[in-house]
C-alpha cells in the first residue's frame, strides 16, 4: 500500500480506473482471478475513460511554470508540481487540479498524450536513490489515497487494517510449502522432457554381449549405440538403469569406440580421460578426414601476395591461412601438382602443415643469433627460422637419422638458406658437443597421435609400452635442449618444446619433468590461437603455468594435433628430485628414481615389463 500510494503520488499509476478489485494473495485466497480489464469491450472501456479524472504532475524547475497544450479533445489546463529537495531525501508534494474532458471519440488519444507527457516529466526528476528517505507513514499514504481517489487493494480480510507487507508466519510456511511443491513439479517436468526428447538407452544383457563376439554389430548400429550411451551419461541420474553403474556404461562405450574407429583400448582410454565424450567423438571424426593443404611462403625469395597471384594464374584456389600468420596459404583445390610447379622448384614456397608454423613463431628467432634446431628433418621449420633471421647469424640443423639429413640439405638448398650447418648427432649428446645457443627448438619424435589422418596405422601400433619408451626419450632430449641453451643471452635463453601428439604422457608430463629438474619457467607463446594445456587430468596435477602451453586439435582448429610449450631458462642450476610420478593406465601411477642409468630403448620388451611391474609394486 505504501509503495502504491507513492507511485500514485508520482503519477506512475496512469490508468487507475483499470485497477482490479479482486483480492490479492492473502491467507484465504491464494490465487488472484484473471483480470477482467484486459478483455473488456471497447465500448465499456470508452465509458470508463470518459468518467475518470486524470491528474498529471508537472515539475517546477528554477521557479518557472510550463503549460500543457492539448489537442482538440482536451482543453488547456495548468498543472503545477512542486519538487523540493532536502538533505534527508527528496519529498514530493503535488498540487493537483481536476481536468475536464469533453465527451468525444478522441478521448483515448488524449489519454495517451497525457501519459507520454507525464513520463517525460518523470524522466527528468532525479534524486530518488535512497529508498528509506522517501517512504512515508501509513497515515500519509491513506490521506494521499483518499485525495487521489485510488481504490484500495485488499491484502487482508479486514479492509480497515493497513497490512502493507504481511509478516504472518502461517502464510510464510504455506508459501514455503508451495515453493517446494513448485520445485518438485519443475523436476518432474524436466524428467518428462528429457524422456520425451532423449530416447532411453537399453543396456544390453550379458547374453546379447556374448552374441556380439560372434556376430558383431554393423557400423550403423554401433554408432547408434555410442550416441545412446553418450546421451545416457550426459543425463545419468534420469536415464540410467538401476542394475548398471557409470563404470558399466563407460566400459561398453570404450569397446564400441574401439570397434567403430579401430583404435586399441589403451589409446582410446587415454583419449576418454582427456575429453568429454561429445568432444571426443568430434575429434575421432576429424581424425578420419584429411587436413587442408597449406604452404608457407619463403620470404627470402618472394612475398605472399606475389606468390598467391602467380598460383591463382596457374589454377590454384587458395586463401591466406589467417590473421595469426603472415606467410601461410591454405589451398582448397588445384589443377596442377603443388610439388612440381616452377615456383616450388625455385624455392618460393614449402609444403608445410599449419600447426608446424606455431613452434617457430613461439621461438621468435632474431637476427645474428645462434639457434639450434635439434630434430630438424625434413627442414620446414629450419627454413622458416632462417627466413625470420634473414639469413644472418648461425643456425644449426641437427637430426639423428643420417638418411633424413639428405632431405634436410636438399630443402635448405632449394629454399636459398645459406646460414645453416647441417649435423648428424644424437640430440642427448649436444651439451658436450656444442652449447651456448641463444634459442633451441625441439620438435621431439613422438607417437604421432595428432596426425592419424596421415598415418592411420598409429591407431593400433602404439600401445602403453611404446608410449612410455617415447616419453623417456623426449624427457632426455628436453633436458639436453635446456642444457644447450645459454641463460645469459641478452636476447634469448628460450627453449621451445613441441610434438605432433595429443597424449598427456608426451606433452605436459614431459614438460613437468623438466620443470622439476632444471631452473626454467613457462612463458606465453605469443600466439593468439590454440587451447590451454592441461593443469589437471584425473588425479594428476600440473603447475598452473602449464596453461601457458597450447594445444591444437583437428576438430577445433582444422589443423593437425599439436602441442607447443615455451620455456625460459633462468640459470644453469640442476634440481635434485628423488622420485617422480609418471602417467600410467587407469588409476595406477608409476614411480621412478631420478635419472635412471638404463635407457628403455636398450631394454628388451620382457625387461621393460618386469621393471614396470616392480615400480607398480613399490
């Protein structure tokens, strides 16, 4: 009542004759009937408008009075509204005069004009910021209501009692019960909607699963069941079967995904731990298709615009790769082989994946620096580094395979690189052979789980044992790369680690291994694309700075799966760590002593399995 009387005094209740007389929410009458004034006939509404008396307030500023000139339907009238401000708040007093209205058909238009003018006046009134200051007593409200002719809204059975905001405990308890009932009804509706739109998945029986071993499901049926399991896991409380828990559904989903996409169980289980099931299906589908062909312009011999125009004239449909790179081009279609054009043979461009641009961009080599590319073959990244250095300084391109160094040398000659020394050494021995590099790039050998579209054999050939072996080699190469870098370099001291794998065992775990053993820190890549690296996966935790590393996925960036981390060497100190947890399968964690003397590559399969069993027992 207090709030309504204030609104009426301010003129905000424009059409007071339309206020319903129905009882509000009280003790006995909880629900108010539907308002009748919303469906009244035009004739009844016109009669009410003719009988009503409208009062409009006008603000008096700087002691001046404004006049309202109505149209033909309303005579001129004067409305004076005195607004005075005090330190305690704003008090509003209105001197209202009755307005005579003519009985004409245009009374509706006149009312709308008055309402619009009133809103304009109210929009200019300021100072109503303290709610407590302008709330008036109940007696004043009753007086104002009588003066304005406002109909009382009965919030209680006794019309003479000024209730305002009821504090009756009984009504509050009833309201709480009603709210609980409403929540239960909403939950029931949500369940009904989920059951209506999501087809409930029926878990196969043991007999049916046994039959599938002899007569496997068709690919279409397997895909349908995969979707049903994912939908059930997304609404597990609603759609689950009481006889089966979440592990049963996950186990069945694992077998179906392995059968449909032709992965081994180890790789698929690792991917299921890394991604949500919906995103995992997107990743697996993207891995089945080829990535777009991309080329890198050799800035030592030409510019991207000139190269693009030349290739377009030869029938190549291409576009810039994106704003994040200035030398890349993506090719949609071509009528000529890209590896046999005169521009390719003369070294104007290099066929190179888009994701392999990122490590060199993160390395950001400067002119006249000493840079090491530890695993350089076939030479795409080394040539990009030389182009950024503008053929100044010294670039050492190394590869452990002597056969691969032939392709490396051929590409460097074709692209016009003349500041590079090609070497054939084991990367782990580089600190003893040559050191004090300003920047080091380590594109480590990996399992290739990010480039399955190029080599589908990875799905079945890479198991847990091979992943562990590859991870050990990567750890040693990264420590060697850090030791080969000069932390006192004024412009460098940077090590970039990258792989074409999406597994945590080859990426975050290797970087975390180096962070615990060398005085280095992770720094931003300086690249605008990519997803942050994992800071936690299952029960394993990594430093928060691991989010500075970047991951690239086929389904998210339309590039090969890639991982890039940038390290800044702070000093040449070596940290001592007694034990280290490395990634294992499921909930098992494998522990190992620091700096093992035996290399896994030199061990036989039986010896490695035995050593792993001993570690798990410890």
